[in-house]
């Protein structure tokens, strides 16, 4: 008799535990699968969840690309609209300048009459009437955007001035400047309606 059998026969001794092993194949397969499972913290997401996340990220990227493309299209549309507006305004100014040209000739006539009236004796009444007409006409043209080109005292600018003649000047700082206005020039916005005809100062020739 073994030592364990002797101890088991003693009064009050607890029987040795009996180990039972379930040999059914599906139980053994389940136990093997559970043993192969990773810990809870290391468990991977199901494949379909990963696919959904990839699709979501792809959708977000496409949405951002669409937003970028939309902003670019809006910017191009704004630039095109502004360019069209500038072109339309420029054409309108050129058309208006063409229509205003005959009026400028009338203004030249009034200005000539004013100079004559100022130098003639006894023409105060005529002078007052001419000055009133010239002032009213100038105000209306100013409201339309017509501006007189600056001349006397300013630097000669070939884009707005037409040099009719030059005169020698004694002061060096007068060289290249407008000395006299022969005919007024006008511009409408950025469009030159008529250049100003002027006399330009020139340094005297050396000895």
C-alpha cells in the first residue's frame, strides 16, 4: 500500500481531488482557439471596421480636395469678373472720351473768348456771362469724371503732355518743366481724352 493510500484511509482525511479531462474534440478545439486569442488590450479590430476607417479617411481627403478645387474656381471666377468689369469700364471711358471731344473744342472757344474779354475795355458784362457759362460747363464735366491735365509748374510728362516748343530757362530746376499751357488737356479716369499742348523749359546752351 502506498503512502497516499494510507493517508486516504485515515479517519477525517479528505479524498484526493479527481481530475477530469473532457476529450470531446469540439471542446479541445474551443480551448485551443481561446488559448491562441491575444490579450484584450492587443485585440485587433475586425477587418470590416478597418475597411470602414480607410473609406472614411479616403472620403475626408476627397472632401478636402473638393473644397480646395471649389476655392480655386471661386477665385478664378472673381478674377474673371473683375477683369471683365475693368474692360467694360475702359471701353465705356474710351467711348465717352470720343463723345466729349467736340465739347472740348467748345470749351476752347469759351476760354479764348474769356482771354479776349479780359483784355478788352468795357467788356465786364460779357466777361461775367462767359465766366458763368464756363464755370457751369466745367462743373458738369467734372461731375462726369472729366479732369483737366495739370500743366504749368509740373514736370513734363509725354503720356499727358504734348511739347509744342521749348524755351531756355535761367534756373536749372525749371528745365524739363512745363512753362506755359497753350491748350488744355483732359482725361477721363485712366483714359486720356486729349493731351495738353505745352511749352517746356530747357537749359540754355553753353557758351
